[in-house]
């Protein structure tokens, strides 16, 4: 038997023995974004089993809690997970952002201390980049870190910190030199959110939810051993982490968020605007739906090709801006088209006259705009593409 076939059979058997069937049911509350201590029942068992096998981070080295799989093995694993409709066992900024960054820039000691806790789903990370006056112009950040020998003392504030309410640790960009060109005075540090100097203030949205916080730092301590990269060279580390973030947004972390929504724009158009044979009567709408479907499939094929070409599992460089820009703008357009297909049925806010799907589509339409801002807004991505990929002169 060839090696891939044998591996597929092993994976299939392992999943049959270790994946609780209840988590594969449509609508099962698996809570992929929650760490171990916030999980219970089969959702917790699924996380524990996957972590023990190293398949929370399948391509990370085994010594850091990963599965040590190569590109082809990981592809087989993902196909088999999809085949049984298994949900993502654990997700978050640990796996998609700080983990790969530590693999690239971390010391051996940092890798050993932090990576296994990510790969086991124990620790949830948050990102301390944006500040009230540093978003698109991130290098303008003013959160100050003073050198106190074996640690830094941090004062300032971060904003729009996703998931900070439940986060255990933060990776953070701080200013360690105010007297040089702004990119040259930044360092990249890690510290626990349990530090007594950290205050988390949830930001309440119009939807009533609070997915972000503003964070205040009053003499927060970050140990020197938790500085990633060299003093005042954190901008290089921070930019690389953004490429991991953009690659994650561009590579499919958007979508499949709401179990009440059909992901197929064709099905939705047939359901709401089709005749009894499911034909979409309006030629203009038919054209828009087909164009959206073509773009979506072409983008998915491009993403798969790029991933296959990279093989190492390492993300691309500046091209991540192209993927992030296209994915977030395409997703935004898809939601707009879904809302226009629903017509007046998209006007609901509370349950009652409107179906769960209709309410969920309206919520998704509102939220999808955020992806064109998070991880750097679309205009910033266009700037990077113009400057770094097309090599056009700066204004
Ligand atoms: C859902 C979501 C989650 C987020 N999570 C986090 C997080 O976990 N951690 C974190 O640190 N941050 C987070 N952010 C913040 C995010 O990184 C910033 O919102 C983003 O970088 C834009 O910064 P800003 O909001 O200050 O907008 P600004 O920088 O003020 O920009 C506002 C608008 O000005 C325009 N603009 C800005 N620069 C240019 C330019 N060069 N050319 C043309 N037009 C321009 C654009 O239209 C832009 O949308 C999150 C944001 C969102 C929406």
C-alpha cells in the first residue's frame, strides 16, 4: 500500500475512535475559540484527544506539541476531518499568529515554554497592536516600555483587542526608544494578562456584543526573557506576524461562522428568487450570482495552489496582503449580495417574523465589513501591494 493511502487509513481509524460523533452534528456548540478551561463535555474531549495526538498544530514539530506532519499528510488529515464534518478543535491567535512567529523568531527556551501550551489548547492569546492613535499608522504606537534590568515596565493603552476578555497572554508592540525613527524604537514583548497592572474594558457594539476590549497598562511587567527578537527590532517581528494574520484571514478563516446560514449563494438565490424549478428568473441577479460563484471558486483554487507551492507550511511574505485584500472584499460583496437576495426579509433584528437564517445573514452582512479593516484596512493592503509587490514609487 502506498504511504499516503496507509496514512489515510490510520487517520480514518483514529478519528473513528477519538472524535465524539456529537461534535460533528450540524450546529454542535464546539466553541473552537475557547481554551481548555472554558470547555466541557464532548467539545472538551475532542480538544483533549486532538491535542494528545499533536493535531491541534499538525505541522508544528513534535517537540513543541505539534504533530510533525508534512504537507501531504496534513492535507490528508484535513480531508478526513472534512469528510466526517469534524469541527476545528481549537483556533485562535496562538495557533495562527504568535505560534508561527515564535517558530521563526523565538529562542529555543521561548518555543519550549509557549508553544506546547498553544498546541494543547490551554492558553488563549490576544494581540496588543492598535492604539487610539495608531491603527493604519501602526508604527506611531506610544505604549511605553522602560528597561528595568530583568524586565520592562509597561504603561499605555491598546484598543480593539479581540478576545481580550478571555485571553491568558498578550503579544504586544511597545515603544522602547522615543528618539529614533518611529519604526526603529519598537520592541515585541509577551506578558500574562493576569498581571495586576492590566485592566480590560469591554467595548460594547451596537449589536450588544463585546468582542473587543480597550486595555490599560499601569506598570505592567514583561520579563526580558519574553522579548521576541532584539531590543528596538520588534517592528520586523511585528510585521511578520501581520503576514501570518493576513494569510489566516485570506486563507479561509472568514466564513462558516454561523451554523444557521447556508454558505451557497446559488441555493439562497434559488430559495428566495427562483421559480418552481429553482431557476433564477432575474437575468441581472443570475449574472451577479454566477460571477460571485466564479470568483469564489477561482480564489479558492488560487489559495490551494499557493499553499501547495509553499509546501513547507510557512506563509508567504508581502503577497499575504493580496490574499487578505481579495478574501475580505469578496466576502463583503457576497454578504451584500445575500442581503439583496433576501430583500425585505433582511430587515429583521429580533426573532419573530424572520427566520434564523435571515437574521444570521443580516448579522453576517454587518460583521463582514470588519474583515476589510481588521489586520490592516484594505487601503493599507493596496499600499503594500503597490510598494512591495509592484515596486511602484511611494507618494
Ligand atoms: C474585527 C476587528 C478586530 C480587530 N482586532 C484587533 C486586535 O485583536 N488587536 C489589535 O491590535 N487591533 C485589532 N483591530 C484593529 C485594526 O487593526 C485597526 O482597526 C486597523 O488597523 C485600522 O486602524 P484604525 O481603526 O485606527 O483606523 P484608521 O487607521 O483611523 O483608518 C480609518 C480609515 O482611514 C482610511 N485610511 C487609513 N490609512 C489609509 C491609507 N494609507 N490610504 C488610504 N486610506 C487610508 C481607511 O479607509 C481606513 O479604514 C481589529 C479591528 C477589527 C475591525
